């Protein structure tokens, strides 16, 4: 049998419960729960060991950080056989027959959510084009769905979930209308196993406004007569997007009329317009990629004109127009926390402090890695960096758990530790936002997940090399 964790001695209690004490025993308990599934998958060479079976689990004697409520200094989280949290509290008892994991000295957190990635769509962006499936040809692809391009065996998945990122919004890119994102759990043998919401949002890339909105480059462009031509071209592209949304509204209304009255002819089927109807009616979030303040304003104004439900992805300069975003209640997915300053006169910490400024202004926001896959594992440290530069620590944790779930309309299922929510949980030996913290147990969709990954495999391989 292939083992990914060091086996330790364990004691079995009456009723089939597993009593463990200390970190080694906690690791061993998790390994025992998933050993059979891991053995089968290891023979196939997958980089993502499959999770163990669902069942009734009780994580006891743990510090619990629900996010949505007060911290519990010492309590129990019960996971039901349906994969959801059955109970949580200081006085909760483990149910009869439950597998008990004694997490004394550990902390239980809700799993984190990255909303600015292309996880599973892009494996090796440079030099291996066959592994990249995040962009469709053409400029208008609202019918392109990320869920059909996901690779459930991506090597990025295991190294991401092991730090506590349990689910992500994976989005396509490219063109003016990129397509539709999907919310997926980072565990499962197939895409249907992983998929939570197959059509979570529409991604739109409004054309940029000239040469950065000002400065010497814009002055030179105006002198050369390029500014007016570019502005006209941009307006034509925006008009094309505007027309497509209006056509989708008409298409949806015509189909509704035909459904109500059979005498009304049904319009000819159009997969492109059909895929836009929910977004055009404000029933699906529309994610606008924008970093500079003028582009953010343009996206919000376009959304207001078309009565869309906008979300800003990127938001590097969102703090500059925070009052405007607050006024129109537009959420921001901030992806630039770890980026270098974009202007030569910016202070070194301009991006580090952006989240704190949005928080102070009352803007709804989430923090994201902004990476296609390889560095989504840095999400906890993105939040940690924001917390180190003025963002309250509880707000930083919320920005990678409950806040993104609220923005994407899945807060009834994810983002906090509450009865009835999906049991995406991470158990750590310290603060989940600290780089030195180790994950000691992980549950996704109520199933225990192996803590093995490609990184660990390589570490173990070369640690034992003969010098």
C-alpha cells in the first residue's frame, strides 16, 4: 500500500471511533481514512490523490474560527454523511459511531476561495501550448464555459489545496467577451465530481482606454494623431458588446413569450445569445477586468447602462475611486496585492495597502492571487500581506473566505463554519495566513483529503538522495 503520511499507532474506541492525540496521530488518522483511495490512484500516477469517503466525522478539542461569528476557544465540528457541517460549538458532543479526530492545540478554519484564477485551464503557459485551454478564438465567446476545459488532474490542484484553498472560481480569458467561469472544489476524480456551479459568472474585457490614460505616451499619441483613431475603435468595440447584450434581452423575451403562448413563433436557436440571457437580465454576475481608475469607472457605467450586476476583477487603482464604488455597491476582486508599483512615483506599499483602503471606505471586496494556477497556493499569504499593511486581520480572513462566497452568490454553502454549509475545512497548527503554518487535516465536500502533493513528492525524493 502506498502511504503519503507516516503511519503511527492509533487506538480504537467503542463504536468504531478513532481516538488520536497529538499531531502525528492526527496525520495518521487522516492517512488511514484515505489510504485505500490513495493507493488506487497512485498506481495511475495522478498528482492529486483522491479524497477519502464521506462519513460522520467529529473534529474535537479544537479552536474554531467560524468567520461569520465569534471564535470558539475550544469546541467541536461535526461533519455529516451528506458532506455538510452538522453541528459546531463549544458544547457539541461527537455523535455515536463518528470518526473522532482529536485536534487538541489545532485551529479549524473555513476553506479559502480564490476568485481570480484559471485553475485547471492552464498547466504550462510558456512552451507547452497543448496544456493551455483558457482562451477561445475570436472576440465574442459568451457561450464558452470554463467547466468544459478543466483538467481535474492538474498538478496545481494538490499544491493549492494543501495550504487551505479548497475551492476556486476558474475563469476563461481573451477577447472582449471571454466566456463563463465555474466554481469548483479542488478535489475529485472527474470534473462533475468537482463542479459546484458550472456557470458562475460572465467575463467581459472592455477595451482599454488609450495609452494608460495620460502622461508622455498619451501626449505623443495625440501628436501623432493616434488618440482619436484609437478612441473611435474602442467605441466601436463597446457598441458591439452593448448590441450583443441588447440582442440577448430580446432573444430571452421572445423565448419567454413563446413559452407562454404557443401561437407566438419561437426565435431561431442561438447558443451565443442564449448564454448571455442570465447575465443580461442581471441574474448572473458580470466580471469586468479593469485595473486603472478610468477603466473601472467605464466598466461600472457600462454595467449601469445595461442594468448588469458588475464585479471588478483586478482593481489595482480601485482605492482611488473607493467612494464611487461604495456609492454604486460594486464589489472588487483585488489581484494586485503582491504586485510591484505600476507608476514610478508610487510608494513601495501602494498595492500592499490597497485592501485596507477599500475596507476603510466600506467597499465590498475579496482578495485573489490573480494567477492562472501555479501560484494560487499563495492566496493565504496575499491576505497575510494585506493584514500586515493595515487591513484588520479578521477582514483579511473574511476576504478569502466569506466575502468571495457572497460576491458569487454561494455564501449559503461556503465561506464560514455554520451548520448546513458544505464541509470545506482546514485544520492547522497555527494562523492559516502565516507562511510557517502547517496544514494538519483537510476536508473538501465533507471528505478527508490527502495532504500529499507534487511538491511533497519532490521534497521527499531529493531529501533521501545519495550524496
